[in-house]
């Protein structure tokens, strides 16, 4: 990971756990333009490892992932003293009530439906969650 591109204060680090590289690029580009540092993981196992070692400000988590699904990742994140305080926002195409309730009951700070939001709206939600945490 490289340092900040300018002297402006960074808003924090976002870990994007998403298995679609095109979506990772879209969210990374928007988040970086808005002053965030971004790290990414393409599967649940990489995501857990990155969360432990990088200690991001917030995690954007897909549900349908290889290796470990997002619900399993969320459960492990919230069960570990090293990562339980990191806010996790689920960003998924799944949006049935039971899926949203499951994510929230496992400790998610939010559950966003990909198809309903622009990348700018996702950034707004991340900023809201980070402010609430701090």
C-alpha cells in the first residue's frame, strides 16, 4: 500500500470484500476520490486476514463470496476481539427480509442493496457509519 497522494487528511481506510473485480474497481475509484484509502479482498478468507492485519476504519462486505460467505465472515469478525469494533456494512444483491435481519443480527452496521444505490450513495453511508463510530 502506498502513502497518501496529497497532504489532505484521509477519511480512513475501507476494506472492500467483494469477488467481482469490476465492482472493486468502481468502489475503490469512488472511495479514493472521496479521500479514503482502500484495500480489497476477493474472497472471505482474504477478507478476514486483511481485517485482522490492516484494521480498517470500516468494511464493505459482499454476501456471496468464494471460500467463506459474507455472513460467515461477519460472524467471525464480530466474534474476534481484534475485529469486533470495526463497523461492517453489507453490500449485496440479496435483499430479502430474512437476509437483512440475519446480517443485522450478526452485527452489521448496515445492509445495502447494490442495485438500489450508486457508488456515491455507498460512500455517503460509509461516512455516516464512520462518524457514528468516532
